[in-house]
C-alpha cells in the first residue's frame, strides 16, 4: 500500500493509476495497474493488522475500485476528464442540445417503438445506434485529446448520455425479442 499512499486518497484517478490524463487509454495498462494496486491495498492483506490499518486498507480498496470503474468506462472517463479540466457536465440541469441531434434522437425512439418485437429491425436499429455512439466517442476523443476543447467535449458527453440510454433500451428490447 506504500506506493498508493504516496499519492494520497485525494489524488485524481489518472495519478492513482499512473496514467496520462487522456480520453484514449491503454485498457491493458489500466487493467494491469488496477491488479497491482489491488494486490497492494486489498483488505485481506491486512486481516491481522490493527483496526486502523484494516480501515485504511478498506478505504484504499474502495478508492482503487471506484477509480478503476470510472476510468474503464469511456462515458464516465470523459465526464471525469471534463470535470478535472474545470467543465462540469451538469447533465441534470444542462439538457440543451442542438436541434438536429434532438431530432435524430426522436427518430431513433420512434423507430424503436415501431421495431418492438421485430428482432431483425431491432438489430438494424442497434447497429445504427452503435455507429452513432462510436462517432460521438470519436468526437469526445478529438475534443479532449487533440483539440483541448473541454466545452465541446462536455457537449459531446451529454449527447453520449442520450445515445447510451437509447442503446440500452434497444438492447433490452433485443433481449426481450430473443
């Protein structure tokens, strides 16, 4: 736990995992670093320690796992990067989206209603939604890692949140149709 403690519980997730603050991450490096940190901080390693050591190990284990979950998911990683760079996503209060995007989302929702129970139509819609999601993920990567335009990235993250919900709904209907 010594290496982790040098950073402190308040270190940001990228510092904790010794990774660059970028949207595009090496998933293998993230996973390897998580395993190494877990090996250092897992509470089972401190079962015979004092109650203070056990509590600290539990705090570190929780901190490491939360950071790992945040960094391994592209949407949460992007939102976290925006916040680190001073731009809050404010998804609950900032739902303003471009008109064309909202129209696209409405059309996807209508197509989803029409495709209900039709596995072939649902699969086609899932493919379309997945392609849209990939495009927005690329936009986030461009905004964060290349353009350093955190405001644009935050807007793209909010769009991804909409798209992610549609993808989940489509997948749920695909599961129901199977």
